[in-house]
């Protein structure tokens, strides 16, 4: 009946007999009769592989994918090219069918891969220590805020309004229940308003949270934040896109205490929003306050190099309610994908990809502004994503683009009511000049009318 | 044998594994686009390797890793069942894998339909009223569920309910999640049958209690027979009952948390519903609630209107959002395919067989190991290495010895209420032959522990590295290359 259950009927009878039972139902005799389900579950199935493949292919066919259309949509999830080797390596089933490497002697593969992941994240961010991943960028940021409040025994954080709206929503949820307050700092010219930041800095603040490149794609003046914080005991938390860090000065260079971010752009497919991974890296002095699993190098009893889970006294399985976090399962396989991606892109490849994003985005922005139907909204420099204000409603543009096999940008007004008719467009290295030109001409009304 | 090289040790200046992306837009100097002060001064020292290097390196690493596909993996509480291959293929279909979370609704009808169906199916399997698929793992689900509990009490004007009761047998995430949700934790004892001690429960119940978290079957692998009484007591005191669904694999189609009286439930799709554990994740931890609590669920939720599917923004009572986007969709696809593969009878058959396998194995080991609770076990059981410990052989030693035989050891030293505990969960996807093999190995190790203990205490002998020094790792942390 069920293809994943190898026991035959004869074997089951034999096993029952040997164990001292006559019928399978006896195994459930300790469950009170009152709560036993007296009917069959009302769910579909069973289906053969062949039927399922047909059915699910059809369902998948009802979605438009990056294979079908050219995407100019980003806003926290990006359509970068993923080299084939990434998929092949994470498909090694010794990796993906294993679990948390509790038994290091037979888990050296995953442990070493995570150690290398941590190393590469530290390189990109210029931080000292990385954990083995958080659920995603939003929860990584929320955990960073929690960590800062817990460490300083304070309960207010300053959060730039240029941070991804869903990250701020997540922060609010964590804040409401974990007991920290959020003061949002407005923006000016597409970047955090530093005067307002300055006005709100007091000794009661646990942390300052800034995203760069921010939700508008703009690069924040991270060099000016630390001087505002001054000597106060306030953690500086930077949420940074990992690809951008191949060409932008990293959080560590600006004195960040914690660097977090969404790791999806590092070799993970869009997958309708997940599974992704949050990276989380800190300065050495914060190591023992950090959430999540950490892999460290050690030696075996013969002095040979090996890797283990370490500094576990922070974690829930040991510390229970006093743990630094409740996280247990994380996003290890996504971190593995990120590790493979970073190692095949390499020092030069990742830089070239980042440069291509910047070049393509600049070209697209200029091209749209040239049409006369758009104007730039903010003057701040940007990396891969930018905001333009359209003369026509953005929703209409997106509809017209869809007819031309283009997925347009995000309607910013949904998240920032003051940004009427503003459009957030992402241009990765995958976009070609032809696609960008088509975007611009459809917007001008030259095609598809 | 030499150490295995790290990826950094393959690096040779100028070597590469990818071609430069074709760039056909007019190139401008980078510092014209981005002011020089923002540009990186010293490059990130990522490796410089070829594609062949990468493939050899990661393939080599994979061979130093034990997964369910390599062999038996009876890691208690983790439900390491077989991960069907078709699930992987379907989740990788471009129409699922290469879809952006913010695309127009009309271009993601397939994703939304699947999400809706999954919400309904999970509600039916657990007997709950509504489900969110947003939480990323079990612990994240616990946190979400406890936030819902708190929002519910606050909405009723009961902000004085500041405590959550957790049994002493509970998984570490239970108290940790309760703490993240802003609760104080009260522990209750387990009685001599391994159930929640009712007297102890009675003593802690009061109007400061928000609820009780329970795993049923619990982490001893035992079904708490007093569940209806517990439910009556907790509800009587104005609290809610939270179900940690980590052990649902024992009872699918047999009984449902909703019918046991639970108000809030999380599931671990990576356990019960066959999605791979990925070396530590990703999982998915959907949360279900009784109908009355539906308004507190995080949002957005997938909804259906005729044959159109859409996302509905959370209402005013919702706890808000617990992560970006809609959850680990790729994992949800795999679990959906699994459920459709099995159907109602198949899921029940899986639970029955999981329980049979566990009882069979427990029976085989009961002569040589201490079984602390002499009861029928559910999908897993806990034994104690006390007897072997008398001879200087710890449960850790035995776990290391198990490695020599090509098996993954059981969970060890959890639950903490059993001395030298070993928690064994065979799952339904293992054959009688595998169980017999494993039992044979365990009996041999018990014999070794009695007759030649050094063989066990010096284990492992056949692994790629010998026993690793975890103390050194923690004392002198080397956490990056
Ligand atoms: C009983 C129990 N509860 C909760 C969890 C936490 O689940 P996750 O690792 O998905 O966060 C586990 C995980 O092992 C568990 O065994």
C-alpha cells in the first residue's frame, strides 16, 4: 500500500507475535478510547508517482517563473544566476538527508562545510564570528535586536524606516512579546535621516539598526553612524546584502557589532519566499551572547584536524529557558548552498557579479528617466535596486509589462503611503540590455499597447 | 591519513570556476556609480578554485557525512524517516523553485492553491480550525504558538497570566521558546509512569498560568494517558493547552491533538512529513489553532474565493509577522507531495508501523539494557545505559561504538530525567532486517561493555576521524579559517 514502508504483512505478524501482541491495535491500547479517531482522515490520496508528477506539474505550471519572464522584482529576494554546480552539490544526499551534526565523527562533511561557510561570511562582512545560519534575514535581524537588548539589559532599539518593511513587521512582533520597544527613524533622500537618528540617541538605547543597501536599494552612509553613537554602550547592527559586500565596504569596517542579512542571493532559489537563510556574524566580544549553532575546529585523539559543534552552553538543549535563543533546526542546507556558491563564484566572480548588478541597475535607471515618464526620487547612490516615480500608476505599468513577459517592480506605495506612484526596480546580473530596453519601451507605451 | 583540505587550501591565485557574466550595457567606471568612500578597500578573500576543485571538494565532504540515505538513523525525537526522491524533484520544478514571493497574485495561483490545500490538510490531520505555514521550524512554531497564547489572554484582559508550564521531560526548545515569547517557566515533574504528575500540575495551576506545553506522545515515547484530565485541569484554570507536534508520527489517523483538547499545535514537517533535515535544516513548523484563536494567527494567510486564490493581510488581533514572506514554501511542497503519496490510509499505516518497529526494537533490547518505563512505547523509546555505566562505559561511549557499525546513534542524554539515556526512534521506513541488524549490534556492544569495556570507551575505531576533542574546541575557539 505505501511505497515507503518495507515491512510485509507476514513480517508484521511475526514482529507482533515476537513482541507479545496479537494485533496492531493493541499497541495503541494506552490511548483513551474517547479520543481515538473513529473515521478515516478526510484528505486526498494515495497517488502514484506518475499521477502526482502530472498533477503537481500542472500546479507548478500555473505559476510564472524566472524561466518564463524577465524579472525586475527584488525587494528582499533576488533573481541571481545560480551555477549548476551549486544544485548538484547540495543534492548530494549524504548532505541533505543528514541532520544537525550531533555526532561529529560521522558528520565531518557538513561540519567542515559549515565551518567554511562561517569563514566566508566573516570574510564578506569583515566580522569575527559567524553562526551556522538563522531562518532568514528578518528573523536574523529580530534576534540581533533581542541579543542587543538582553546583553545591555535595555529595551529600546532605533530602527531605520529604510529597513525592509517585513523585517520591521517581524521586529515589531518579536519586540511586542520579548519586551523591547522600537523607535522608527524616518528617512531623507532615500537614506536614514541622520539628524533624526542623532535626536533619538540616548544611553537608554540598546541598538541602532540600519540596512545597507537599504530597502530602496540606496547605500547608507554607514561611516557616519558610529560617530553618532559615540562612546555610548549601544550596539550597531547592520543588515547587509551579501552580494553587495563583494564591492561595498563591509559592516565590520564601520564598527558594526552585529552584521546580519538575507543569504538567499547566495545561490538559493527564490522558491516563493523560502527556504532562505539569515546570516548572523558578530565581533569576537559578543560570541557568547550569540544565538544559533556554531562550528569550531578541533583535533581528534590522534591529533588530526576535525570539526565539531561548539560553544553550546548558549543553546536551548543545555540552557533551556536561559538560552540565548530558542533556535534548534536552522537553514543548514541553504547555508551549504551559500558556501558552494561563494566558493565557485570566488574572489573575482562575486565581484564581477556585483559590478554587473550596479552597471545594469544604473543603465536601467538612466534609461527610464530618459523616457521622460519617470524621475528619480532619491539622490543617494544605489547598488542593484532603485526607486523612480512614474507619471502613470505603477500597477498599470506592471500589467502592461506582464503582457510583455516582464515582471515589473514593486509598488512602494503599499509599504510607504507617502511614496505615491513610486516603483522599486531590481536589476541583477541576469538582466540583459535587450530586456532593460524592452522594459523602458513598454513603459513608454511603445510596445504592447 | 592527511587532513581533508579546506576549500581555502585549494585556492590558487587567478583560478576560477565561473565565467564573467556577459555585460552588454555601457560600462561605466564603478566609482562613477558609487562614491569611492563606499567601495571596498581590501577584497573579501574568497577562495579561487576551479569547478572541478569545487566538485571534488564538496563530493569529498559529502562522503564524510552520514545521512538517512547512507544508513539507519534512529535519532530519537527527530523522525529520521526516508526522504522520498519525488518530493525533491517536484519542489525543484521551475514553477515552484523560481517564483518570486511578490509576483502579482495572478502569476502565482499554483503556489497559493497548494498553500491553501496544505493549510486545510494539516487542519484535518490535527483536528484544528486554522493553520499558518509561516514558521520556519519547530521552535519557531512554538514561539509563534506561545505568542498567540499571550495575545489571546491579553485580548481577554488577562495580562496577569505570565507563566507557562513545561514538563521536566520537555525538549529544550519548549522552555526556550516560552522565554522568547516573554513568559516565565514553571516545571512540572513526570510521575513514575512517565506521565505528567497530576498532583504537581494541580499545585502550579492558577490564574497566573497562561498554559501548558505538552508533547504527546511525550519525549519518553509514552502516550500520556491522562491527557483528557490534564486538558480539563488546565482549561479549568483558564489556561490553554499547547501541543508540540514533534511526535505526531506516532498517531496520524489514530488520534488528533484537537480531539485531545489542545488549543494550539505546531508540526515539524521535516519530521513527520518526510522532508529532509538538510544537515540541520531547513524545516517548517506550521502552527494550527482552534477556530476561536484563528484571528491571532500571523499573516498573511492564503485564502480562496471561488477558483481564485489570494493572500489576506492579517487582521487587528493578529500577532503580526514572524518572518519574511510566507514560510519555507519549498519544504511545504515536499510535505504536500508526501501526504498525497500516502493518503489517509497510508499515514495511518506509517504511524502503526512506526509504533510496531519501536516496540519490536525495545523488546529486543530489553534483556540487556535498562528500560525505565515498562509500558507500551509509541514511535520511540528511551533506554538507560545505567547498567553499562557501572562498568565504566557511558552512553556516550556506546554511541561512539555504534558509529563503527555504520549506524547513526540514537539521541543521547535526552530526556534528562532518565540517567544515561538513549532515545531510539526507528521510524516506519526501516525494514525488519535493519532493525534486527541494529539490535544485534546493540547487544554486541552491551556484551563488549561487560567483557572488554576498553573497546567501547576507545570508540570509534572505524570513522574518518577518531573521537574529537569538544572541550578543546570550546576552550580555544577556532571558528573560521
Ligand atoms: C520534542 C521536540 N520539540 C521541538 C523540537 C524543535 O524543532 P525544530 O528543530 O524544528 O526547531 C524538537 C527538535 O528536535 C523536538 O524533538
